[in-house]
C-alpha cells in the first residue's frame, strides 16, 4: 500500500514527459574530456545538468558546488551530491588532488579572484576544465564599434547588471594559464556546438580549455 | 498535496529487561523507553524513519494528545501527512532517550536496587549509549534498517553516530544544525548552566526528589543561558530590541526590558516541566560527543565506516553550531567519498531555525525524502 503511494507520488514529480535534456554545447565537450568512473568536482554546478549526465554516461562520482538555493534544490531532486558554498571560499574544504577532474563551466568570467580559483582547481584536481564566453567574438566587436557593450546569447546581460566581471578571449586565457604554471592539454573553440576551424578567435562563441598543473 | 498533522497520538512504553552496557563502563539493569510512531510500517519494513531529539525535547515529535490538545509535537511542522517527512509514506518513530524526563528511565525513575529515585546515581550516558538503546527499540519494532535517521542539533549527533555504530542499519542520515563535536565555547555554556543548577541550594547533590523540592532557580538560569544561544543577535534585536515593559527606567533590578521578561518566562516554564538531573546528564552527553576522539581527532577516519547517504543542513545565523561546524562533517564525508548534500540556509533565527517552518529548508528536506521514498519504491 505504502509502496504504491510512494510510487505514484514519485511519478507525479517526474511524469511530465520532458525530452531528454540537450546538453549545453560546452558541457558536451567537457564530458568528452572526462574518463569513465572519474571523480569529478563541478564548480558552480547549477541545476546539476552536467553532473547528472556524467553520472549516467560516465558512471562518474560527482560532487557539485553551488551557491543558489533553487539550484541546490534542483540538484537534490536529481539525487546529486551538491554542496552549497561560495566557490571562491568553498574550495578550501577539499583536500589536494582529491578529484580527477575539476570543472568550472561558464563561471570563470564571474569570478572575482580568477587567479585564486584557477590555483585552487589545480590544487584539488589532477586536471581542470574551464569554459567561458569568447569576448572576442566578431559580433561583440561590431557592437563595440557601434558604441554599445555587447549583449549576446552567451552573454545575455546589460553592462549594469552583468555578473561577468572578468571577460576574456581565448588568447587572454592562454596567457594567464601560462603565467599560473598551468599546462593546456586541450582546447575547443565552439560556435553552435561545433568546433570552429577558420578564424576561431573571432568566430567562436565559447571557449573550453583543459589544463593540468605543471 | 494537502499538508497536515498526524492528529491525535498515543505514547507507548517498551520495557527492556536485558542490561545495557554504557560507555562509562556502568550498566543499566533494565529500563523503559517511551516512544511514539506515526504512519504505517510497510510489509517490507523498509520505510521506517527514526527521529532523534535534542536537549529538551522528547518522543512527542508530531501530533497532539487527546487529553492535552495544547501539547503539539516538537517537530509537527516537519512530520505529518504531506509534510517534508510524509507519514503517508514513512513510518516515523520518535523515542525519548535514556536519562530524559518524559517517561523513559532516567534520574527521576525508581532504581529497582534501592527502591528510591536514581537521582545523582543515575549513570552518565552518551550519544553512543542512546543509539544502542534506540537500536534495541528498533529490534523490538521489527525494524532491521531505518530508511533514514534524522535529528537537529544533539538529535543530529545521534543520527551521525548511527552511521558509525550501525552503518548497515541506516540508509540516510539527515543531520540538521549540528557539529561533529562541541567547541570550548559550547562546553563553557553547558558548564555555566550546570553550575547554576548544582549551586542551587535546592539541588541537594542531585537527590532533591526526597526533599520535596526542585532546584528551580538553577534550572531557570540554565534555560535562560541555553535560550540565548539558540537565538541570533538579529532575531533578538528584532523581537525585543531595547523595548521596555515599564514606562521608563525604574532604576532597580526588576524586569524592565522585554528580553528579560521573555527569558524569565522561558526559564520559569522550563523549570516547571524539566528535571535538573536530566539537564546535567544531557548537556554532559553533548560535551562528550566526539566520534573523532578515538582516532586522534581525525573525523575522516571516524566516519570511514559510514555507508549511509547524507543530508546536512546548517543555518547562517546559528552561532551555536555555525555552518563552519557542519562543513567539517561534509569535508570528512567527501574525503570518504560518501554521497552527501549540504545546504546552508540563510535564515535569521539562529540555532532555533531547525525547528521553524522555513520554505527553503522544508522544500529541501521534502525533496530529499521524496528521493528516499522513490528509491524504496523502485
């Protein structure tokens, strides 16, 4: 009797026949760089889309860190291990080299202490993966030429309400990585989910990098 | 989903004849445990949830008594039909711990060896002893494994201890507003409370029952001290501020500020129903709780046997067990690669927040228990 009640109540929650969530473009690339059974830390994991995908497709053991209440609730509903904390201080709780991969997806540009976060990623993980919007995309440049700050699908904010305080281009990131002693082991410059081969610095919308400490 | 109360409930008592060996080396020859249950134990006997109480609470977790409709269970907003811990799905057990004063054997009980109340001779019990006694109650109720063990504050310490003492008998540990051990400051507050009780002339070294008195003054101070630590500075500022009950300063030492009136009222009320020896005993159990102690302070090793999945919740304004204390547990669980979710609720009510109905908190616990129910139904 009780079991039946529980089953129907569960069905209520998961019944709406939503199509399989399509993974954000950068998440697909990130997942491709993660080994089966890997121990993964997803920083700023949001509603847990990547974590759930890695758990299902890679049998990864994933922890997420997220500050937002609603996002934490979403993760709980997906039965994910999520830790509510501020990324810029919350990483302290993890010991050195605890994870195979530490992911920071589309959050780097919103970090105040960019260098410290990258250092911490390299400390707690054997490899790090970051993704960020390419500020150097040509549409952003035309917007600037027209005298306006760029607003685009990957950066959908006005200048006065943007959380993005540290926007950069792929080249900028590579210079910083070098300075921090991080070795870049993978790079994907994407537009609409596809790698951009011609003029990627201008034509890619998203940059995804994999790195290791030196 | 309609939310509601479990309605009228009836406490029961289970008698245990087999002696219980205590952490101190002492033993209790036989004892009673008072408990309540809500909901129905299913055929598979896998939907049981144990709720552990903190310092001053009891087995009366939810619902009310027909003869005392004002006596609402202490976690009535959390447990019931349609509540976060839904009694339409779960069989919920509340138990009064050994040494408490709400029906289970404690200092007020008659020691069969002497025919008089135990009083000061009641052995000091620990969180581990409580958990052992709870496990025996589970045996008698036919519960081999709890779907979850849940508690707030000291109750959460019991839930945590379950994962170490009986790792195979607990599916999920839900630990709210807690710490892996008391800090020096926590112990200091407990010591002030105990000193207030023990220095009351009516305490008589703990054997006040035969004298027909209770150390009411000491208990009042103990409760006032405790109560201050349950509230946040902001909460007190909002509720009382510097409001006066008198038209102006009276230039005396009577009750003039609202906060004084409130604390004294709380103290008086508490001294009416709570036993002073129990207060000593439970605060001592709090002081002693430290699962890492056996491992040179290493909580990671202490939690290594745990197999349960964990939900930990802390409240930003809780200065008794602040978020940093809960994070110590989370960190040790992560290192042990246990499944753990940790939420930090930004709520203004200090330590007491765990007893209050805060939507973010209750939705989170509800979602977590929804998963537990779903997992069982699979």
